[in-house]
């Protein structure tokens, strides 16, 4: 078992592991077996919107993500998110599950990810991500796993982003200081704000921006003024800032870019 951080970083850089497992256990949404994996820990990123960020994927352990999408078993990791294809809504999830999530799941089946407590000392996790920018839930809702996992992993990060549709439920409460409440309407914004959340709302491209909102500065409509790894506006209620909004066409273009193809 790896006991020191430099040895772990070297093992990741040499490709001995493609990333690390953050959590294996029951989904807090429905109790089914899931896994949370962090990758792109030592790699630079050419992603124009996000910059270099650790990417994390929450997946069913026993079902490939593209199959889970077809059967509705993606609810274990996505909950009741209205962007799930099964709802057949006008706006669909930006993640192409047959790309990065499937690649990560396949690598997990090949045991390509280091296991805390088996391959390395679990106490190294906060130091492993120290000084990095961290995406909480590149795919999957962060509330599917215990909030303490995210709090531990992001304890020393430079920056983080995260979004949850589970802000109405008890399982989402622990994420209030880490993630934005995903809002799908103006009434969602009002309700979530009253509960102490900051919100990230997807609005129709011709709908107005609310007085309590600012347009995402890393989006096309926001002028691409910054990147997610250095922006810092989507880190939940730990900062006093406006809610964030993006147009639905901008969501599909710019947030899809936030989930780069993985190369385990």
C-alpha cells in the first residue's frame, strides 16, 4: 500500500493507475451499488471552458452507463433530474454517456483506479487534490454519495464546482456549502434561495435574467471571460455572490465541454 503522497502522484503520472476511487457503496438516492471515481488528476487540459480540473464520475458499479440510461437505472446516480433522457424533455443532459462515463466505467471494470485503503492510504486524498481545481460530479449527482466524501476530497483544493438537483431532499443538505442548487425555473430559484442555497439556472434563451442572477462568465453568452478552474462562482453558499444563469442553448454547448473525453 502506498503511504506517501509523492509515491502516489508518481504512480498516477506513470500511468500505473488512471485515477482513484473516492467511494464504493450504496447510492444515497436508491440504495443501489455505485462508485465515484476521480481522474485527470495529473493531466493538463485543453478544455477552453473549464481549464484544468479534476473530473469525477458517479456511476452504477454493475451497469454500464449507456445501458443504465436506456433502462432508467441511471436514477441511482442522477436521481430525479429532469434532464434525464427518460423524461423526454425539450432540454436533454449535456453529457454523452457513451464517451467519458463509459470509458471510465470500462477502466473501472479493468481495475485501473487506485483503491483507498487497498492501494494507497486513504488519508492522502486531501493532499492528492491540494492546489487543484475540482469538479464535483462531472457526471452524476453529487448527492448520490455521502457529502463527507466530497468535503474530504476538496478540503485543500484551489477551486471547485458542483451542481445538485437533490437540494429539495434531506440527502442534499450537506452539499449546500459545496454545490449550487440546479434550478429549472424561476420558482426553483426562489424556493432554493429561501432554503439557503445559491442556484445555477438554465433559462430559455429568450427569457430574462433575474435581478438576483449573473450570467455565467465562462459561457459564450457571458463573453468567455474566464474558465471554470479559476472563476470560483459555482462553489455553493460558502461565498456571498449572485446566483448564476445560463441560456439553454449555452448549456448544451458550454457545459457539455465541461466533461472531456476520459482516457483511462
